[in-house]
């Protein structure tokens, strides 16, 4: 026991915590400037080892990435044995570990945690870890590995890989040799599983025109080229923004987050994308997806997570009906308050829709309550979950007509094609492509399933964002007192108006969302609500942003 803590202490000394900094394990793990993360990585290595011991040696995942953030940032998050995100209670322990001021404080934090969580240190511990293409990755991984060494973790290095592949590996390793085996526990296993399912789904159909894939100059570029090898001529991908080693290129004027927030083409495609040509963007770790195209007049149109949810949910509803399983399989969609009102209306006409607070874990857990749960955030993160019972039903069901049999086989292929551990940009992209192929839809036809309501998102810098508390899946404010009634008053004056206010979980700001039937009205509503928020926060009126009417 004491030898254990001696080694921990010795290794911890090599990774001192910078003074006067506070770290927080948030919705996306730890994420900040890479150069201050060394101690955090070491301590996450220790925590991952302890989590595995606590779970009897099950494999835990660790992903080193800062997703769509600028290249100088980095981050780390833990993956639980089923391939989903770290159990919320442990986020607090991660934060405690990261903030221990000295080695002594850290060692005693570990000691008391081991005692209170009743962790048997003699249990084995196993971790699989990966990183994205950031230049800060290797040094941070070395700190993480010191953390593993301190705990005696049996560690497996998955190298440079996408976040969804790492999640896949975790689940595949933990289900290996069981009846729930998720697939071969290798990158090759993942590629073969997804691409063979895609090929089955589109067999006999005419391949769609080539798809331009913006890889955000990140790890998706490497994955896309491996996918293409396995996909053969079933679909032609045209990867762009694939400069993974060019300094400063990652997520710079490209990638899913850039396209979504600036509502523009990735800069490198301006003047190159042909009208009507389908294109999509991945983010820096390939777990978000955004589609877009230019119309005949060269105008930009975006197909975001809501449009993907509509396409996917409607397709699965149809397949379940055709397969003769209507009524036997309960489908549902999960969205957040940011979902465009028009998408919610389109979906609610076809299947139950639930709204939950922002953040993947809320969507994922709500989707698990359906037999088939489709969840997407407007920002392009999402997937489809098939419950165990549904997977068994699909495997055992005996179709009575050829049409039923075809639909059933398509559903079985979807179970294989869709990464059910986490949103996966490339898996989602193949899902969208398979559906477009089946429907013979162009991007424009897909876009016309429903027309987005004009909307506007505004950030307000306030003194204390924690003063803003919400209920009803973040759609209503409970504090500051009286503010919601003022928002309601404003909203009533706008045709098709909807607006809500929530504190960001990732930035020190309050976000205001508004939509209305007409563009100018959506903008005006957003800025007027933002004005209310600004006034409420006690800000100096002279600092009130000009747009706030
Ligand atoms: C994080 C969440 C994402 C959410 C976003 C909201 C995960 C893995 N990521 O990136 O789902 O949309 O935060 O950010 O949960 P906000 O709270 O700043 O609006
Ligand atoms: Mg990401």
C-alpha cells in the first residue's frame, strides 16, 4: 500500500499543478489551453485507472482532444465501459483531483477517495486511449501514461484516432466474446463493420454523385481515407481540408462548428463548390457533422443536426412500418430547445419528440428510453440507439413478404452502420448517404422536407451567469425572478415567436435563442431578449451592445 502511494507521489512530482488555476470537468471533459494541462492529464490517468479497478477491471477509455476548439487548446475526457460518457458522479472526482494544489494534497485526495469509494487497489485496471492530431497531443499523452504507470494500468494505445472510434473500441473490448459483442476491437473491425453495413444498404442502387467532405484539417482526414479504401465504388468521397500537420490549420475557417456558427462555406470551398453539389463538414475529432450545398443562384444552405434527425427518423419510421413491426417497436426523437421549431413540428407529426437540456449525456440517456431513440443536437452531434430488446427482435423476426424481408434487412444493417456509443460524424454521414440513395434525394430535396424558421443566437456577457437558472429543459427561467414574464411578454408580440435564455455550460456567457416567422423579427426578438438579460445583470447601460434595441 505504501509503495503504491510512494510511486504515485514520485510521479506526481513530475507533473506539478500550475498555481492559481482552477480546472473543471465539464460537459466535454477538461478543455482549455494545452500548455496548462500537463498535471490534469497525469491525474486523469490515475482516475481512469481507479475507475477501472472500481468496475472490476473493465476497460475505460481516455480521449485527448479539444474537438472544434482552436489548435492551441487541448482537452481530455473519459469513456465508460459501454462506450458512453463518464458517469456524472465521477465528474466531481475528476475536478477534485485536478485541483489538488500540491503532490501531497493530490496523494491524500487519492487516498481518501480510494477509501470512500471502497476501491480495491489489488484489482486489475485497463484503459484504452487515443488522441487527435493536435501538436500538443504527444506530450499530454506522455503525462497521461505516467498516470497509468502510477496505478499499474494495463494500457492500450489506440494512437491518433477519432473520438467515435475510441468509444467504439471501449465497447468492443468490453463486450468481446459475449453475445453482445459490438465488433472486433480494432480500427479495422470498426471500418469493416460500418462499411459492410453501408454496402448492404445501398446494394443494387445507383451510387450517388461524389460527396465533398471537409475534414477540418483534423483526424477525420485520416479516417476518411481509410473509409474510402473499404467503401470501394459504393460511394466516392472527395476529402478537402486534410492538412493535419500544417500549423494553425486545424478547425481554421473550416469544420462543422465553423459552418454552423458562421453559416458559411468552409473558406477553402468558396469558388470551388458547384451549385447542387452535396458537401459536409466534420469537426476536429469527427464527432459532429454538418451538411450544406449551394442552390442554383449560388446561395448557401445548411443541413444541420435537426435536418439530419428529420431525414433519419422519417426513414426508420417507414422501414419499421414496411417490416411489419409497427406498434411493436416504439420510436422516439430527442432534441434540445435549440432545435428549430419547424423540425420539431415535422417530427412530432410522425413520432414522439422529447426535449431535454443541452449536452450529449442528456440526449443519450433520454434516447435510451425508447426502443429506437434518434437524438441530434442542432450543432450536428447525434446518433440512433437501438435497445437490446429491439436488436433481438430485429434479429429474430420472421418476415412474411419479400417487402417485409427487405425492410427488415435494412433495419439490421442500420444497427451495424450506426455507432451507438456516441455521435459519429462519419457513421452519420454514411447513414445520410444511404438514405439519400434510397430516396434518390438531392441535398435540395432533403432540405425541402421542412423549411427552417429564421432564428438568431446571441451571447450576453453578464456579471454572474449562475444567477440564471432554468427549468422545463432550459426553456424557461426560474431566476432572476420576474425575467421570464418579461421574456413571455416580448415573445407574444412576434408572429411564430419563441425565445429562451440559458447560461452556457462551456463559456462564461448567457445565451439567448429566438426564432420567428420572418428573419428581421427573429433578429429583433433575440436582441430585445438579450437586452432584458443585459439589464437584469446590472450591467452599465453605456456598455449595452448597440444591437440591443
Ligand atoms: C458541449 C456539449 C454539447 C453542447 C455544448 C453546448 C458534449 C459532449 N458536448 O460541447 O453537446 O451542445 O456543450 O455548449 O456534451 P454551451 O453550454 O456553451 O451552449
Ligand atoms: Mg467534436
